[in-house]
């Protein structure tokens, strides 16, 4: 939307630089809120940078002033077994900062507020089940619970001039791309080094989306009149077995798919033994039964609603997406974040 002004938080994360680039190509005047301007190297030229923290009310007022649209990507991401201090950080960053940003956006007269959430708010899907936006949420982690709480704040946001809703929630599937974080970078690194042994039969189902498609979905959500007040799952339009994902990554790497799988029962036994051993010396095990459960759980989510309502069509299927990431983005190195 040429000439429209927008604010992007989390602009230097996994999706942010791609979203900022797409916005600028469409003629948006883009402003970003950064805690540290040293991270701005990943952003295109022409972006206006506001330095400040999401919990600094004065910075939020400056950042949202005269903005038509706010894209809120910034968040504290999932961490296994967070202690009390980290739980407080999740609440502070994912909930309280969103509350303050929503208020600043409302007060400034913003017309749209696009919030990046996660399909983790649903919790695992049952075998054979494909979750849709109308299904009940059952978040299993502190991260997911705080993201769900923040969703409610965004959907309650109202226009200063009309009183109409301005918020749209995007529940993103697992995002992969050149800047991806979390488990998939570690998986790629392990497969590249022939150090990965799959657990179970690999038939558990997953849902993914390429980072460029996530950015395209955000643009649609900001511009389409039907998106206001809605929740949308953002996926590549398919449900994949874990074996499918392994095959796509290995093909893109030019590696063979691991032939051996560790039986689930053996993996649980090993994890239990490690837990008990580390507990005796007062340390946290590098592998526990909860981690094994997450490896083999289902996370099957439908992306039909955003396709029907907004006309969203993913550009990357699983094979093409991993080829693009691993062959056209240089040598990928997993993030430590």
C-alpha cells in the first residue's frame, strides 16, 4: 500500500528482515523499534530506526506515532524447562509489552495491528486430527500460554476513530528459512554431519511455513478488509510426516536419509536413565522424557481459512522451500538463539 506508514517490532528476527523488505517493495514507509541498533545491518536501506524497549512507554509512543499499521513480531521464544525468572520474562515480554504496544497503537490512531502468534497455542493434535482456528486451545508451555494471552489483547484492540476492531492474529506454523531459530537449525546441522538418529517411526505429523510465505501472509492480513478481528493459521497448505521433512532436508543437503530409527520405547528408557543420573548430581539432563514426547507428538494444523478468506497461496512447498533455504542462502549455520 504505497505511502502507508508501518511499525515493525522484532524486525531483526527470523521473519523480520524479509517482512521489512516486502513492505518496502510495496511502497510502505517502514519504521522499526530496536533495543540495539547494532542489529540493524540485516535491514534494507531506507528503514527508519527508533531505539527503545518494548516496555518503555515513551519509546512506544514515539514508535507508533502516525503509524497506519503495526506488525508485532517481537517475543521471548520457547525455552525448555524455564525457571521462575524466565517465566517472569515470558509474562513481561510476551504479555505486558503487547498490552502496552496495543494501547500505544490505539492512542496513536493505528488502523491495523497484525500480531505474530504460534500454532503452539493449540497444544499437540491427536492422531488423525487436523486443528483449525475454531478448535479449543490447550497450550502446553509457558511460551504458548503467554502468546495465547497476548492474542486476546490484540483482538480486543479498537480504532480510536471508529471503535471498530483493528487486530489480526497470525498463528504461524514452524517457520523455516535463512534466519530460522529453534529446533530446525539444530536438525539441519545434525543431518549435515550425519549425527541424527530419528526417534520412533517418523509418521507423526508436522506443519511448516517458509519465512517468505509468512511475510506474504502478514501483508495480506494488513491490507485485506476481511482480516480484521480474525485469527488465521499460516502454513504451507500441507501436513507433513516427520519422515517427509527429513527427506526434504536431506535431499536439499545432498545427503542420504537416515536408515536407522531409535525405537520409541528405547528412547524413553534412555531419557529416563539420563534424568535419574543427572538428578543424583543436581544437574539438568540434556535429554528427558518430555523432550522425547515433543519429538514424536503431532502438530497438524489446517491453513484453509486464510486461503479462503484472503486468497493466500503459499509460494513454497516442502521440497522447494528447503532447496531454497539450503542451496540459495549460502552455508546455513544454526542460530544459538
